[in-house]
C-alpha cells in the first residue's frame, strides 16, 4: 500500500430516482460489501437514513457514484446526483462526501447478477446494492493504487440543512 492510504470504514452510495443502494467497506478499506437498499419517495430522499448509517458504521467518508455519459459529460442524472451529494454533505458533515465516476456500474451489476444465476426479475431488489459495492470497491482500489482518495470532494451547501443533525 502506498503511504498515505487511510484506514476506516467508507460508505458507497448508488443514487437512483426510485432506490438508493448502500455499501460499506471493512475498516481496513480493502473490501466493499452490500448494506441495504433504501426506497426513495417524493417526500423522502433518504439523506437522513444515509447519515444515520454513516454514523452507525463510524464512516470516515461517503462515496457517491456520479453517472456521467460515456463521453464524460454531465446529463440530467448527474446533475441530480450532484445536488443529492451536496445535500448529503451538509447532513453528514464533518464526514466528507466525494463523488466518483460510475459509468456503467448498473449495467455491470445486472451482468454480475445474471452470471450468479439470479433471474432478471429478482435483480431489482439488489442491483442498487451491487452497484454501490462496485462504486465503493473502485474508489477503494483507486485510493490503494494512488495513495489519494478517489473522486472529487463535495462542498456542503452553505446555510442549508444546519437544522438536520
């Protein structure tokens, strides 16, 4: 491991419009495993639930997948995730939130589930967790290889969410 590689649990988050997959790493930061799938509703984006998980697992960081297009551009989904990550950063602070490129993780998650013998109908209940594992594992591997945290740090929205603690 390069010098500067941190230890501590990280959470990985795959934000979708209907569901949010959550994964966590082991304390050494080597392996990502699924935690749960949270259902989003119009009234509840589940930011508080993720903040609770971050505190429960004593996370040193939350890694959120950023869905860029194949060209690397930010589309509507990426803008939604950036807004979500900014809100999350406000609620979980002082725990840092980082966004990392997650192109094709949901496709890869569906392929992995198919290879494991799960029928397509049963993917929906766990695919978001698998995508969160892929996002987090990529971030962990990147940090181990470079000695620096993966992705881009998200700054909390100024003046928002201070009452949510």
